[in-house]
C-alpha cells in the first residue's frame, strides 16, 4: 500500500484499487471517460481496470491510497475485499464537514506522523475509511453482501459492549454458524477474528493517542478484568499494553500530529 499527496493524478486501466480523498477543494476530473467536478470532501473509489484523471491548482493537493493488485492487509482485508467484490458499488462518496475533518486528520497522521513504526496510523486510516463507506446511506446493500454490511455496522456501533459472535448473530437473527459460513463463502475473515482485531486496534489507538491508563482503556473497551485484557493484548501482540505504549509512543512527536 502506498499513501501520497499530489496535485495531478492519471490512472489508465487501474491495477489494484485507488482511494482518492479530495478535502476542502474542488477538483476537475475525468472518471471512466466522463468529465466530473469533484466537490470538496469527496472520496473516490477507483477499482481495477477503471480510469481516472484529475488536476487541481499548484497551491492545492489531494491525497491517494494505492493498493497493489491482490494486496493482503491483515487488519484491513475487509475493506479491500469489499471494494474488489462488491458489485452494486458506489464510486463517489460525499462526506459532511465534521466527518471530512476526521478523515483528513487520519490521512495526515498516516502520512506524516514519524513517531510510529508499526503502521498503526495507516491501519486507523483504513479503519476510518472502511467505516465511512459502511455508514453511507448511498451504499446500497444487495442480497449477497447485505449480511456483511449489517455485521460490520453492528460491530462499529457495539464493539465496546459486544465481544461475542453469538451476540452479533442474535442481533442479525441468524445462528452463529450461518454467519460464519456466509462470511467465509464471500472471502471475508471469521467474525470472531474481526471482533478481536477491532478491539485490538482501538486499544492500540488509545494507548498511543490518549493519556488513559491501561486499566481505564480496559473498561472503556468493555473488558471487566484488567488482567484478562492484558493477557489478550499480549497474546496477540507479544507485549503488554504498557510496553506497547512505551515502545510506540513518543510524546514529542505525537504532540505534533493533527488531532
């Protein structure tokens, strides 16, 4: 995956996926041979074999995430699979000002924060983009992927309170085995893995970008026992939450990151 800023981009028969973020500017562009004007706060999804060309003035830039063809990203394969397989797809998503500021800050952190060497800010950025796409009403759910959207939306809204596949299955009105089989059939990760990865990502975010204690983070994420939370975190990262904070947080640099 490659993240960069530019004032001009031309994609001829894209290989892999490009996510183009246009923030607080208007961009004259051509998308699949159609001339368009991208208004401020637009996310453009360019999928394999599609074409895009866009230019803004010399004093402005837009941001681009470029996924390589068939690239596998552990924490974020849901987004990649969704964008490559989802057929009734929305290609341009307009974002309200509040969400746009949050997304732009995530782009800035991923591109400019020098305090992290473990890719956390990149993973948080992809998570934010993923949730933006899931949240947008313009993304229509078809019968094949409707369950995927419903599960992801529930996970976004309830990960702090619901840690079990059985709990999400109950909300969806299906049995846990059916949810598992549907996700596997469509090429997505197991629901239990997606729940765990969401909790770990949010824990890492709070450890690096907040001053909350490990105990407070444990309770914020819906765990009852700090010792159990520490064991879960260590079993998946190899280090304790406090060690993770010590290794990956540099307060001087983090203070310079956009908030």
